[in-house]
C-alpha cells in the first residue's frame, strides 16, 4: 500500500539521523516541518519534507492521498508500562481511598494486587483476550501505537502462563506493536504468605523455565518495594530472568525510597518505572547507564503520591520516558494524551519534553527506538493525525479532549 499525506500543518518529531533516545537539554527541542508531506510505502515511512520543495511523486501508482490541511501529524505514542490484562475493575478500592485508607492498608485487607489475582485466576483466556482487545482499541483511538503488557495478576505457573499466552494472542490479533513482560514478582500470593523465599524459588526454578520454553516474555519485572521484594531479591530474580532471555525492568521508588533504581541499574535494566521517591543517589546511578527512567503520571495522580522529580532528572542530563501504567487498581486509564498533560501541568515539563518522553524515549524503554517513536525514513509507519488544532502544545493544554482524528498503524488507516 502507498499512502501520501499532504499539506500537513506541522509534521512533528522528524529525524534525519534517528536517535535511540533524547536526553537532558536536547529534550527541550522538537524537530518539526511546517506545511509538510509524508509518504508511506507498505508499513514503513518512505519519505517526508516541505510542500515548498515537493514536486510530486510521479513514479507511484495505486496511491492513496490524504489532504490533512490545518492538521498535525505525530508519531504514535509508545506506552512502555501497562497491566491492561485483568478480569475486573477495582472501583471499590477507589472509594476506600477516598474514605482515607492507604494503598498499603487496602492491600492488607486483601485488596490491591491480590484482589486482581483472585479474579484473574477464575477467568478464561477468551474472556481475558476479549477484555484486553477492547482496551487496546481504546488506546489506539487515543494515538498509542506500541504498548508493553505485563503479567503479574496470576502469581502461579498456570495463571502466569495464561496471561502471557493472552499477550501472545493479542500480538497476533491487534495491529499495535506489543511487548510482553513477566511480572511474577508483583507480590507474594496468599498461599505463600510468610514463605517469600519459597515463592521466589518457585518463580525462578519453575515459572521461568516454562515461560522461556514457550518464548512468552520479552522482559522480566519486579516490584521492588517495602513489604514486596527487596533490592537483593530483585537482583536475584532479574539476573535469573536474564539467563532465560528476559531483559530486566523494575517497579522502583513508588511508595518509598526502596533501592529499586540502583538494583535495576546494577542489572542493566532497560527501564526503572514510577520514581516518585527518587533522590540524588538514584539520579547519579542513572547517569551514564543504559537504563531509561520512566514516570507513570496516571498512578501518581490516582493515588495522590508525591510528584516524581521529572524536572530534576532532565536538568541532570537524563533522558525521561512517560507511560500510562494502565491497570484496574491504581491507574485505570491508558490515555497517553492525559499522561503528557499531567507531565506539563504538574511536573513542569515543556510540551517538547513530554512529547519526547511519550515517543522516542518510551520506545527505547521497549527496545523499539530503532523502529518507532519518531518520523524517520525506514521506521514503522505508526502515526496519528490530529483534529484541526493550533499546534502541538495544544495537546497537553486541552487536557480533557481526545484530539486524535485518524490513526495509521503499519501503514494502514485504522477504522474507528
């Protein structure tokens, strides 16, 4: 298929020399072309430039042309952290928090992660696939083109395999680019209460070999937090996961300064996520590392947590990614437009920084920045066309609106 977009008001996030990630001061600058064109052949970006220099594409036949006058074109958002496979919502816990209960108090009463575990174990693969497909369609309509999905609501071999097999089915059924993460170390299940060492042994000696045998997980993740998994346990689990071909990720510094960032850096994690309680030591550890610090504004907003020090991290020269943490308990939204609004409004990131964070840097956190996250020749043709808006800063400014009009994934227009 050959597709030409012409008269683009602004083509955003263009790159002549593609980068893996954008760091520090460079995040303040966003390369754009006004009055632009963009050519797509099959599933890849074939060319782009200014309409002022365009002489037509005479050698193309069977060409579909879209006139997008007064509209912007951006690379699709990349959402590098979600838990969007689940069996039921948890609005009861939402009202409990309104009444004053903390996240940890709700968990102690059988809520939180273990609430989702109970419900997921009783759900069929087909039920989980259908529910997840609806959520994937929703986030696609909001401009997301690549997404990471975690297990972690199973916490036994049968249920974790079920979740990861669902992700495998979604990869085949959905036009989105999907990465899978094994999060068996999300919590200690009720049947292992008081026997965490036994559960870790079960996780590393029984779950991981079975997952690796079916090649079900790209990544291995751990919730490194007090009352969950310590830094030492995190390192042990992640290093074992690496032996089974799973690249490390870490839930880090969400509820306390727990040591997750430093553990992740030590293991060569591709990302460390949440970061509300990051301090100077963690920022220093991230400098010159391969690890992408990733903030999850939806969870911090929904739980009324402290803001992660996004401004401090960028000013220290770090790259920064943003993801949604779409899950039923602590961030029931996968709307990346809303996430970048929070970044700008609450964390004082500029629109340019937020867009870098939601595109190329979040692509890096999924190992996809070679193919996603910017407008560059040879990259995947995953883009979205906005409605008629003044400029890209209007996207975070209009925080309650979905300004995405048309989504193109793998070079094909996705029907609403």
